[in-house]
């Protein structure tokens, strides 16, 4: 097949990559006769983050030029649609010399990678490039800097991402909106409850003093003011506005949990750069859809899935009000069909479940029957869909007992039904990831991720989930950070 085709197909990894290098140690410098790209750039443009990572480890030069003089970083930011672009940009920057971060060409109008990231409104890549020292003052042939280009865009988050200090302030302010909601609640109730609320909330002394100052100054807001503050927070995310504008009590209790998280040194989830992601993820109804086919018995896949599900449940229930929780479904077996399983209930189910002997992978058929019909479709006509959904799909293989297209068709049907009922198709989002290293499964999921019919609803992570869980085994903080970023990825699409 050749190294360049292997790079495009995602098979230039492991033993295949090793064999190429044994036969020709300089093969990673060779350009594709058709595209003029080296294997690293080919893998980057194909959105294959794991392959990019392996190529860099094997000595591929991040700043090597294509036949037309472009770096892989320039090509990755220039191309309009690159799956997993922020992760690939991060990998390339880790090996790119400082002097090559802004490398461009005359044919590109001297637009730098940062300028292209601005044009793509790729906030995550912008942050990574700025942190790596990308120039804010370099000008293209039109005399524009990255900052001037950002100023012309309607998405102000792009301009903020170019200024880390300004963005950090904005993030802190956004998180403070939620904390201030808690402050209002406690101050309001404390005035007539003699501190009972403060003690029951377990607030730290500094916040208690602030509450006392608010109460003593007579600044406790009335109910209208309080609801306005809840509305302001909810309006930051249009999909959430429909679900929570008339339900401030939910946000009130969530605000209490947020403050507890902000003060917890054991996890980075309360830090300003992650807190807004944590909140938006948690405001979605979590549904975890697990693979219990017989192939899950291999290579420790089942145990890895158990760990992953428990961790997802732990994170996504962390700031939920009491009595709320997570839904759990399996492809082949039936379990408690509650939408509000607690962390303890999730753990108990996972510990007592196992893969199903002779179980298949009718992943699309049962997505429709076990999740979409009861949790979404049944609530559309009566308009009782109380929260947007985030469905985490964990699988080790490609479909069996059904055609490959059934899974995508089920997701597309969901988007169509939501629109027909007057909801945004983004009211249901999917995070899809693979356990194990089956190539046919990786190819199937890559096709799902590239399908433009469902692009607004789906994020397929290139990370092998069991590998990531294992890699972060000794660092729970990094695992928390990676997992909330992964769960947030479909929401930010």
C-alpha cells in the first residue's frame, strides 16, 4: 500500500511503522508524489492524533517542510476541516522549534498558523499557539495581524483566546456568576434562618464573612434580581436556555455544589479554565452507553470500561443536585432504566455486570430502542424534555447483527426528530470513543466522526479510552482534566 497511504488510513502505527523504518531509516522525510506531504503532515491532515504522536516519537520532524514549503502545523491549521485539530496542534507544537511556530509561505499570503486558527475560530488551537509563543504582531500580505483578524469576527471568544490574561479574567467572572448565585441564596435565607443554611452548606469562613457583609449591608437581592442572575448564566449557552430558564431551583443547588468544588484541592475541576466546562457538561443529562459484546472479554477491555464508566459518573454527578444522576444502558443486557442513577448505584451495577457470551454489537438498533425512544422521542410531543442529553458511547468494535449505516442513521434520525418538534438538534450530543485497538473499529468510528450529516451532534475522540485511563492511573488530577475536556468536546462543536 505504501507509507503515504498507510498514513492516510491510520495504519502507520505499531509494527507497520517499525517495519518501514527498519527498511529505510529516512522514509519519514519522503514526500508523497501526489500531495507533496511527508507522512507526518498526511497523518495530521487526516485527523489521526494517535498516528501523529507515534510518528513524532519515531523521529518525524515537526518543522519539516512539504514540497511547497509548508510545515505540518501550517497545513493543519489552514485546512478547513481537520478532526481532532487542537490535539494535533498540541502534539506538533511539542516538537516544533520556537522559530518555526509562525512559519508560513508566500502562497499562503503569509498567514501564520495562528492566523489560520483565528479564521477557523478554533479557540483551543489559538490558546495552544499563543502559549507556544506564536506572534501577535506578525502581519499577512493584507497588513492584518491575528488580533485584527479576530476583531472582525462575531465570536468574541476568539479575541479573548489571543489574550490569556483577559480570557482568564473572563473565565473567573463566568465562574463567579455561579458562585454569586450561591451567595444570593444563602444570604437571602440566612436573614431569616439564623445561619442554618450556612452551616448545612459547610461554607468556608471567608465566604461566610462575605455573606454576612451582604446581609448586613442590606444588599440581599429580591427574587426578581436572583432569577435575573440565573438567567444571565443560562443565556451564555443557547441550548441550555430553553431547559433552565424556568427552573432556577436546579441552578441554585448546583451553585452550592460548584462552590464546594472550587474549594477542593484534590481535583483541578474547580479551576477557572475547567469550571465552566464542568458546569456545562453537568447541566446535560448524562447517558452512558456501554458495549457488553463478547469481544469485550479480551485484553482487559471490560475492566477498563468499568473504571471509565465509574469515573464518568463520579465527575458528572459531582455538582448535580441531590436526587439527580446518570442513565446507564448496555447494548445487549437490560439494567435499571432510571435516568437518575447515583454514583453508588452506577458502581454497583458495573461491579455486578460482565460481557455477554455470544453478545453482538447492534449498537445503532439498541441506541434507538434503549436510549433515543424512551429518553428523547417519548418526551418530544408533550414537550417534557427537561434537559439536553450528552450520550457517551463506549465500544470496542464495529457493528454486528446490523448494517454499519444503522448507527449513523439513528443519530441523524434523532436530529431530524428534534428539529421537527421545535428543539435544536444540539439538544442531544454524542461523545464516542473506542476501547481496544481493533483497526476495523477505528475505521468505522473515523467514518462516523467525518459524516457531515451528524457533524453538529457528534464528537469521536481519537484517544483510545482504555489507554488514556491506564496512562493517568497514577495521576487522578490529569485523568479528571482529560475526561472533562473529552466530555466537553461535543458540546463546544
